[in-house]
C-alpha cells in the first residue's frame, strides 16, 4: 500500500475556537461554521456534525446558538462555532444538509513519474488514535474484515466502485461519469471513527439513484480523489418488518459517512456486508417501532426510516481496518 501523505493540510485545518464575551439574545439571521465536531440528536438516532459545516442561525445567546439542520432545530455550544455574515450567504432552501464549507479544490499532488498510478493522499497522523467512537469502529471491523483477506493489488487504482466511477478517480470526472450536477458542490469533512483522521471529505448530491435512493455521496481524499461512494434513501416508503424479523438487529450505526447512530430502544438497525468483485458493499437500514392495538394486545411493527449502501474498495477497506485497530488499541 502506497499512501501519499501531504505535509501541508488541505482544507482540513480548523479555525481557532473562540467564544465572544457576550452576545445579544437574538442576532440577525446568518450562518455559523462549526469549529469542532458536535453530536446532535435527530429523528431516529444521533449524528455528528463535522467541523467546517455551515448552518443557518435561528437565534443565539451568550452560551449557545440555535441552528437549523435537516429541517430540525439544534442547539450548539457557542464555543464550537464561529459566526459568518449573512450578506454573502444564501438562505436555507430545505431539509437537505446545508452546504458546509466554501468549495475549494485542493492542489493535486504530482506523481513521481508520468504515467504512474494515482496514489491515495492522506494527512500526516491519519491513523493516530481518536477519542471515543468504539462502537462504530467495532462495527466497521465486523463488516469489513471477513472480506479483506487474500492477495490483491495494494494500490487498487481503477477499481470499479459504482456505475463507472472508480477508486482514486478525480471527483469531478466521477461526477461527470455519474451524470451529477456541475454546480460546484461543497466538500464536508468526514468524521467517522475508524476512517483516516482529518483526511476525508464527502460531496453530497440530490437526485434519483439506483432506483429509490435520493442522495449520493462521493467520499474523497485530500487530493479530491474518490475513495468510496454512498447511496442513501432518506424516505423509504411502505417498507415494514415485524418485531420477530428484527430480533437479531443489534447494530448501532446506520449511516457511516454521516455518522448516524441509533439512540433509542424503539429503533432497530440491520447491517450486512458482502464482497462484489474488489468492492465491499455495506447495506444498512434503520427501523422505527410503531405500536398499535389489536384486540387486547399491543402489536409492534417497525417502519423503515433510512437505507444506506456504502461501496468501499478493498484497498481502502484495509486502511480503515488498520485505523480502527489502532483506534481500539488500549496500549
């Protein structure tokens, strides 16, 4: 495995954290940019809003700022965000994730010689241990490790991921091949425990993909090369399962790229993985309990709330396993 590690951070440095001495009880609606990751509760679990995400302000006081995220209101500690003026920012247009950071294309790292394969570009310390996140790292180990054995190309450049997009392909070229919009999307830092630290970003697109999925995420390294692709159906319709069918559904993480986790006993998460050529597909669904009265008894059924399919090439899956192993190490 050859990994190109840049010496200079590319679009990953966090702005300095600072809290104003005082703020009025209300501010002119504008935006804040998170300077640290923040865990919040969402409709069916939890998610981590990564540093660099831009969110519209609803109100603020001396200790917190109230923002809108995916159509819901969230309260963020004031010390984890910095304000941006509203004069140059567009208003919130709907429940989709707000464009978090100004679109920047990192400088492409030069190849050693013309014609050589592209290399994975990660930040120094990409595999350093992080605090917390043990559940997601253990679940990644369980889902990826059965499929990563045997010999294979340690570089893997050109591995087919999804519909013509390949591993380590430039994100702009992948977007063209997949027929995605060319409207300069923003890159959001990926904060998934077990993934290379401070080295990955995702670019989200709305549309109709592979039948019923309404979101597609290109996951890229620091040089804007594709390392994974995720499809998400945020509004599954009419899919139900019985309590008995979900008795073994004991997973917690149901969306690894957006770091969404089950936070209630009334939800159930299913997760399976399989190898398709040189790519591992992780398929997750989260179900919410709906209890109804049938005669003298309460009957529980579970309605599907989100479905995600994550395509990870084998060479990159091995890097994730390496990072997760270090992250779970107690020594």
